[in-house]
């Protein structure tokens, strides 16, 4: 993939169109930085990426190369075609003002990935209430087998490692450089992406 590298600055986001058959490469430029990924059917935004259906149909929470990602209507939206890391999260909601207020105790909380996604996606008619669980690229979440307790650990991704997804329908894509300290080993870094059209 030799297309132009786009940079998402720390604690921000963007949105763009990814057509059927096109690929998106998401790059952890400096290492240990999460990117929240959300997508919608370009022609009907009521169809969107589904954590529950994707985990159910793949029978795993550890999604990686060759796994298909499904919509709320059980249609394949994209397939992961490359994965340098092998550990990502599809359990947790995007961080938000409420995340920082409830978990971190912030008095003047950042709007988080939820706010960044909304600000980027609203030009496509997507509202705050239309942003569900995102696919949290490079996020490292441990689940205790006996208790079900979850723990957010530092990402295992190293500088320049990446994933690549290939769209199987025309998509509206929202993508962030995650704003939550705990998710990124308490440092905020950029995320890179390339579009192969």
C-alpha cells in the first residue's frame, strides 16, 4: 500500500468514505496508541458496525486477520486482511465526557472519542445516539475467565505496526486517536492511516 499517509493528531478524529473493494490501513505511528474505528453503510446510516454480531459470528473476542466484521443487519461490512499486532478490543464503548467523569473523576472532562467521532460524523447525518461500541484498534483488554472482570492494559502495538481492512460495502468511516489515558499507557500520540483506492 503506497498511498499517502494521513495523520490524526492526538485526542482528535476524522471521517471519510471507504468504497466497496477499497482498503484502509491504520498505523500506530509511535506505538501503544489506540484508534477507535466506527463505520456505517454509506447509503443507509441505520446500518452500522455491530460488536455483538461480529463477536457472535466469529465466536471470539480476539478479532484479527481473516475475520469478517458484521453490521447490525448481519451483513459483512469489512474483512481484516492484515494484522501486525493481534490484540484489539470490541467490548468497550468509546471514551466520552462521562468516561472521564466516572472513571477518572475529571471535573472538566475531555469530550473523548465519542465526541470526536460525533464531530467528524455529523456531516453525514449521524447523531451522538447513533455511535455504539467501536472497534478499538490496538486496545489491550484483559478478561478474567472466572470473574469476568475486565482490565485495560497498555497496548502491545509497537511503532509502525498496523492493521488493514477491506470494505465489502460502501462505508462511512469514523476514526480517532484515542483520548483515554488508561488505554494508551497514559500518553497521547497520533494515529496514521492510508486509503488504497
